[in-house]
C-alpha cells in the first residue's frame, strides 16, 4: 500500500500499459491498472480515516480530562471593588 498520495501519483507516472498489436492499449490491462489504483486510493483513505478517528477519540478524552480539572477547581475570587 502506498503511504502517501505522492506515492500513488508516482505509481501513476510509472505505469505502463500493454500495447495491442494493431495500436492502442490492451483494455483488460487498462482495467487491471485502474482497479489497482482505485484500491490504492481506497486503502489510503481507509488508513487516514482510522488515524483521524483515533486522534479524534484521543482529543475528546483530553478535552474531557481538562473539563474535569476545570470543574474541580474552586471558582476564582472576585477582585475587591474600590
């Protein structure tokens, strides 16, 4: 699996299609290459989604911990009016 979109772009640039004897590209080969690229993008998106969800859960836990700390603190004293 490609680790970055740049790696996928590099794969695309390096992709060669089989040629037919009378010109053009082999359709089955073109479909195979397209399927592989779609799978690379899908895998990358799934991996990024899992990372974002994990980070979001961690952020929510940190927020909850900070809110609990804040709630446990005594209220600030009012400054004297003078």
